[in-house]
């Protein structure tokens, strides 16, 4: 029994036989990515990491965080 494929194996590269050139959209995306990478290693990188983790903790628990902050403030005023 012979097996015949119904699909042809006609593939081509992304350039479709033309010269490979970078589009303006690709260059813009690359520039944006490189700027983001450069800014990620700036002087306040550690501070941004701490702020992001604090925001990630506090944002889903907004009301609980507000109540705890008010309790801490009230305890500070009461102790003074």
C-alpha cells in the first residue's frame, strides 16, 4: 500500500525570495525594547522592584491595607 501525501512541502523564508530588510515597525519595537532594558538597570532599579512588590501585595488588599495603616497611625497618635 503506497501512501501519497495530499500536502505539498512548499515552504519559503520570511523574505519570500526578496532582499531581507527591516521594517520601520520592527525598528521601533526594537528601540523601545532596548530603552526598556537600559532603564531597567538604572540607579533606582532596586527601589522599583521593592515598590512593585509592595504594590502587588497591597493592591488586591486595598481595604485591609487602609485599615491597617489607619490603625498604625491611630496607635502612633495614642502612644504619643
